[in-house]
């Protein structure tokens, strides 16, 4: 699969490994691409509220933080339904409507 960078100035998600935790994706190769996944921003009507900082994972898949990270997703400001997305400290992900 060929990976293309996000367009300049585009918003979205970038999933990569950063061994030295300097906030920059480490160099990749054809056999070991980095960033691992790129995703442009979802529809501008979708609202995602959550922590402003990065979510960092340990090599075993657990969060580097000792607690959890919560996000709330809605189809727009004040709209319903809402979904609560929680990353537990273990790295487990749960999604609950409500």
C-alpha cells in the first residue's frame, strides 16, 4: 500500500512511532513505513472533543499516562447522538453511545 502525506495545512490524524518521544515521526522505509497511518480530517460537521495533547502508547500497547483519555464525538455542535470513546490505561478502547 502506498502512503501519501497529508496535504500541506490539512488537518487529520497521523499515527506513527516516535522512539525518542521528541514529537516527530521517526524515519521509515519501504518495508517499515512511518507514519503507519494517515487520515485526513472527517467531515467538518463532525465534532470531536478530547485532550489537546498527544496520546502516547508504550510498546506493549498501554498508554504512557497512568489513567485514561476520553473523547466525545457528535455529528455537530449540540447534536445527538453522542459517542464516548475511551482509551483505558491498558490501551483497550471502548465506544459507548449516549
